[in-house]
């Protein structure tokens, strides 16, 4: 079980950030903190560093399908409220499980500015209900991703409605995903 894909989608459902994570890429030492503050104080790509934005076609199709469910759940005319009454902070933005496709569980998070953050978890053959501990861990991941997005948008040199091309943002997302996947692997082997 691991987090395999992250997507950040704009207000008009335009992709702002889309990235797959696999074990080979995540463990590669070249993906650590390259091009951090010394060479690039604003976190944008330079000649020797690149943003690792890519996603397989299969994951893109799954994310597109989950966007339909996202819109259905968060539509103001929906009779069922996806927000818990009295929820504050990241709990108020947590949408939860959007759908389950081909052994993947897709979760969503909606910011106050209608930016959608979507995470795809590979559960393999697990078809039961996800453990409640995972929800709290995912809320933490989404809160971290939201903080990274806010930091990116507060940069006066970032272009707001365009794809995110910040190496600093990409490294922060990579650290967040690595941390989540390591915790999941550790818990899996403890059982």
C-alpha cells in the first residue's frame, strides 16, 4: 500500500501539478533536495534541476474519473453535505474517499479557493474499508500539500493559474510522499 499519484487541479479543472511516484524514483538520491536555496532562492527550475512532473495515461484517466465524483460530492446543490458540521481547519476541507478503481483508492481535498488536491493510493487486492488511521495520515498529507501550495502561490514570481514548475514545491511534495509511504511500509511490516 503506497501513495502512487498526486494531482493538484485548479478551479476550472485545469491540471496545475500531476506526478506519479514509484519505488525506484522515490528512493533515488538524485530526487532529494536538489537546487534548494543556495542556487535558486525562489525555487524555480534551473538548467541542472527539473521538476519531475509526469503521470501515466492510466492514472490520468483514473484521476479524470475521480474529478467527476469530486464535482458530484462538492456540488452546492447536493443534498448530502460532504463537510462535517462544525469542522474546522483541514477537517473542513477533507472530502475523503472519492472512488475505488482497479485496486486504487482515490481521495480528495478541497481548499477554500476551490483548488482540488487528489491522492491515489495503491491498495492492491484490499477491497475492505480503509483503516481509520489512514484517514488521519492522509489528512496530514493533504494539509502538508496545501501548505506547500500556499507557499508556492505566495511567491511573487509564481504564475498562479499555470502549471507549477517550482523545484522547491516538487521537492516538498516528494518528501511528503516518501514520508507517508515509509510510514505505511513500516506499519505493514509491524502487523
